[in-house]
C-alpha cells in the first residue's frame, strides 16, 4: 500500500508553480504533461484574445470621440493668421511691434480650448502682450499662444487681434514668425493631434520704419537684386 502511494506521488505533477506566469513543472507521465500544457496555453490564447478585443474597443471609442470632437470645432485648415511687423525702434527703443489677427473661417466658434505654437527668432519682451491671449516662451525660438481670461470665443467668420513687442529689429522676411500649428483640448482636457495652420498672410516690409534698424541706419536691407548685382 505504501509503495502504491509513493508511485502516485511520483506520477503526479508538481503544483508549486500554479498561479504563476510560468508553465507548471512536471515529473512523470507524458500524457499528463501534454494535457496540462495544452490547457495552459489554451488559457493563454483566450486571454490574448480578450485583451486584444478590449484594446480594439478602447481604440475605436477613442477614434470615434476624436471624430465627434473634431466635427464640432474648427480645424487647423479653418484658421487663418494675418501678421504685420508695424515698425522698428518702437517708442524709440531697441524693439519692434508685432500685430497678429486670427480669423475663424469655420462654421463653429473658436472657443478657448486651443494652443497655437510657432517660431520667431527674436525674444518676446515680457508683459508686452496686448489682447485676449497670453504668449509664453518655451525654448529657443519656440513660443505658444493661449487664450487669456479676457478671451471671447471667435464667431464663424469672425476674428480677434493682439500685439506684442520683440527685442532688437527685424528688416528681412526670413525673420517672420513661422511654423504655426494648433492643438485643441476636449472636455476632459485630452489634447488633439497637432494641426498645421497653413493660411498665413504676411504684411510686406516696405515702410521706412520697417527697413531701418536704428536712427541713422545707412545699411539697406539686403535683397536678391542688391546681393547679386553685377
């Protein structure tokens, strides 16, 4: 009887690893080993299918929510920016004045759930922003524009205006602000993917105060004609 019990003990598989992520270890009987391994990997396969189904449902719901949100607000393609550099030596200081106009060409209001990012080579002068936005320096020549507490939603085909000062002087088109894109937030604060703002209109630099860097500046702004004149 004792020998029979010992045989049963040796022929059973080890339960030590049950509940762990590793396959159970076995001591005897190939048929039991195959049966147990088949059941183990069957459970793994079922779990993978369940996880895949849950992930698919989550992604589908997320995409559907993004499409719904995007269909009730403007997109980057609906936004146009008008920019003009008003003049150097503003208030007789080493600074120049920028003016922006943001136009909403969509059929939806442009509410306060957006941030516009852009590049501009010269540093913004702190506390010089006039208008219903804030402008913050991120890094290098990288800035962001956000609605302030005074911001009022821009109606369809409406516009809003603001201005600010930069240090130094700007006399060339190459120094215009550029690289504009907009990011929206939904009601839960989740950001959309960046959307390029490609409709940018720049006012020409043709006035004396736009082409002169300082009082008595006798060096003309370079042009293709002056640079490659025979």
